[in-house]
C-alpha cells in the first residue's frame, strides 16, 4: 500500500469504525508457502485465520479476524504486509 492509500484508509477507519472491535483483513497472494507464513506470523495466535487456495492452485486467499483496539494497530499490519511482494489487499 502506498502512503496515500494508508492515509485514506486511516481517515475512513476513524470515521466508520467503533473500537475496540473485530477487524477482518483479506489478502490474496501467489501460492507460496513462505509468503503465506509471513502473513500468518503477523497475527497473534488467537487470530481467526482462514486460508483457501484458488481452484487452479495459483493463488491463496488469507482472511484474518482479530480484535483491535486502535486504528494504529490496523494500519501497522497493512504496512507490514505491504513489504511482502505481490500481496493484493481486499
């Protein structure tokens, strides 16, 4: 994510999200075990994480539901995931 996208996301979250709450992250990545593990490791062990491979096996979707208490927590995860090459944010 670009810095401008993060600024826009922060503004939207501040206007529309009541915290603390459960936040759902969704990502799509090429089916690469290393990339999947890097994303999974960004979340605490109590996160509700679902991983589903596409029909042809080329891509994997990752959905993580976590309790967050601040917009900063949400933004920090997006910053870290954006360092992983090829991740699509939904």
